[in-house]
C-alpha cells in the first residue's frame, strides 16, 4: 500500500467504516484473488486500484480492499493488473498440479475457448465462415492471399475464443515469465504489433505462433483474436520454419528443450514421408535410420540431428522419468536444481553418441526388448530415476529452491537449509555434475565390458549398439 494522505487523515473508526463499505461493494471478496474476506478474522489492506504514480486519485473511488497477504505478495502496483496476474497464476498452478506444462491451451480452456469446430468454405480467393455455435448467425468472408515466395495461402480473420485451440505440435512451448510484461504492456494500453498465426487442422483453428501475445490479451478480457490464418499449409514447412526461427535465426526465444521436441516432430514427419514414398504402411519400420538419412539427401545433416534429438526428447519427456520433475525447462529459474541445458550437456551428452546413426531396422528386435534405441532410452531413464531417488526425492525442497543459497550460507544465515537440500543443489550444479557424470560413465562402461576386453574403458565409445551388444552378451 503506497502513501495516502487521504487514509492517513482518517481515524481508526473511519478506516474501519471505509473497509466495511469497500467490503460490501466488493461482495465480501478480495479485490485481487476474489476469495472470501471476513473482516473479523482476517487481516485486510486498503490500497489504490490505480497507483498514484500512474495518475490514480487519492480518493475512495480509487480504493480496493484486499487480503493483507494478497496485497503484500501482489506482482504489480496496479490492483487491476495484480488481479489479472493472480488469475493467470491460478491457471498455471492448476496445470502444474496435473504435471502439464502451462500453455495457451490452459488459458483458453479457463476462458471459454477450444469448444467448437470452424465451419468454412473456400471459393476462389475468398474464405466464407460463420460462428453460429455461439449464436452469431452472420456470414463472414475474408480475402485469401498467396505468399509470393512460399506459395502458402493465408487470410486475416477475427475469431472468437470458443473456436481457438493451442497448436502443441508446431509450438509445444509453455508460458514463461515474460507473459507478465506483455499483460502490463497491453493494459497501458499499447497495441499488439504482431498478429498471432493459426492454421486449420481437423476443422479446428490452431494457434502456433504468438501464444504469449494471445494469452496476455485473453487474460485482460479479450473475447476475440485477430489472426493470420494459414489455409491448407505444408505442415512440415511450418514446423521447420518455426523451429529455425527459434534456433538458427534466433528470432524468438526457444529453449533447447523445445527445439529438441520440435526436432522429434520433424523426424516423425520424415518417417511418415519415407513410408509414403516407399508404399509402406504407417506401422512398418523395417527400414533403418541410415536409410532415412540417405533418402533425404539434401538435408542429411538435419535428419541426423532430428534422429538424435528425437531420442533425447523421448528420454527427457518420458512420463517414467522421475528426474523430469526437477528440471527447469525455461532456461534460468530458482525453483528446480537442474536446468535442461545442464541435463543435456552432462547426462545426455555422456550417454548418447551424437554421431551414431543405426543401420539396423528401426523396429529391430523390438518385440524381444532388444531394440538398440529402446534399450538406450530405457537404461537412461532408469539411470535418471536412480539419481532422482538417491539425491532428490524427499530431499530437495522446491519451496527453498536455489536462489542465492551460497550467499545465504556465506552470510551465516543458512542454518535453516537442510543438508539433503544443499547436497542436491550442489551436486546438480553444472561444473560439479559434469565431473561426477564422467566417473559414472566410467563405472557403467566397466560394468558392461566383458572380461576378455583389453580396451581401456575411458576410450570406449558409448553408443546404442554397445548397449545392445553388451546386454546381449550378459543375458
């Protein structure tokens, strides 16, 4: 609560009366969280709805009543913005509790979105459509434009939230901390400079670019979004374009984990194309990774990268991977001990050889549980689970997190940090983890070596084929 000459001029009884009046106006609800307030048993604050520094009046018409806790923990000086940020935090928390990455999908579902299919027809260079599921019987039409270079067809349309969905194939990103800045920017109100992009798939409009801008608008109460809509697009081209924008071109902030996930999708698309071009059924994987690389001659380097990153993604995102719950997938953060970047530079780099492209069929011995990629994945997930169980589970406390732990200890104020938490935090620091992973790799290599082998373990390449060969020898 900022300085208020008006409030300072009131007596205790007058402040109580003002609190009672605001309490009644707000239907006994906190202005920020919307939860019930009991003036007899809860501490409350009176605060300016619009801050004085932003031109708000020091007058009862600009006051809101809040829980004291909500007011102290609010994320913006403006109570209207604080209310919106609280609503978003509730959506994020709900998704997190379900072990889902919070995204546009969850914001849409919480605000009446993602309900109906898009009804349309195309005649020449015009797309005609309606939104009669929500009672809007008007017929709309928009011009279709052909992109000169790519040939993609697009139209610009305004779409109610009930017809919008999140495209987690092209854009699997979650919501990051920048969203609060966008909410504040649009609230000023400053205009949106770039439209969100969508595509039609299965008669649904999927937003695949600009999800943060879309979320910010929805949280601020917007019920319709203006989109650039791609019509019958080349899905592989869109995935590759979106991936390159976040990796090679650095146009948007794609974390490594998201790039790996997109590469997984691109590899899946290449497998489907290989099957189609060779008249194979969708469940026929009798061809090898090397054959796929050789077939797509013009992009061999990319295909090799897609294969390796697909494997990395399958390990990282596996529901069986207990270490996943302790990885920070959004770059820097203070809640979890292990960043994805560190996870990849240490464990994944140590145990996945990026140069190994298998020549055996993709489905080789899969029914016997001896498929090289499957064994590599399962063994690494078991290793991740062992680390999580021994070092993190019931030991590392996300509520304490990692923020300024060493500074706190150095200042003599770290007595309340449990030893197990401190051990977990330090073991997963990148420079420390890198070293003990090398010892771990050596131990595992020795375990898999046959007694007849004379090759020094530290020079042995750790590849999927070695997983397969050594496990087979010991069965």
